[in-house]
C-alpha cells in the first residue's frame, strides 16, 4: 500500500493515497471508514489508473473542515483535486462518500468522466420508508 500524503487546502490538512499512472480515479470512503478500505482493490486499479484515495475531512488523518455539509465538502474536494492537478477523472464513492460524490457531480459535472456510487442510501433520493424503524430488520 502506498505511503500516505498530505496536502494543505485552505489551511486544512488533507491526507490521501496516490499511486499508479493513467486516467485518474478518485476514491471516497464511507462512514466510519478511511481510505484504507480501498487497500485490496488499489493494486488492481493502479495498473491502468492514477489512484487518488482521499480521507474525507475530519476522518482518518484529515483535519476537519469548517463545515460538514455535502456541498461544502464537495467544493473542498474540488479545490483539493485542482491543487494536485486532477481534472477529468472517474469518481467512485461508498456510503456517505457517495453523498459528497453526487453533490460533486451536480456542481462539477464537467470534471467527471464517470460517477459510481456504492451502498449509497442518499437522503432525498431513496424512499424514506426504507430507513423507518419498522423496516430496520429488512434492510440488513
């Protein structure tokens, strides 16, 4: 697994893993994970892609952002990616990382080649009854 790197974005330290060459592929983890969740698939992906596995603000070794709403984090992610010269890329996101990714796609569609969301129960896009207490036993 590659060594973790740090980048200062608006006085906030962002930690990330970077490896491989080719078309950029940005990976966003879910809650309560870190980018370490991608460790088993990065070796295969890095053969054809420049992998950027970002630690979301306030998670892993990244410092907390000023705000944690998805729009603020999506804009923060865009600033980070601009700083490390990632422009047109594939974005893959899991769980709450998908919440940020969908917001990112809506705000910065021109930056994306593709968007893939995994285990993405995004509030407002899924029926509320799925997460009601009555259905709790059915969703696991």
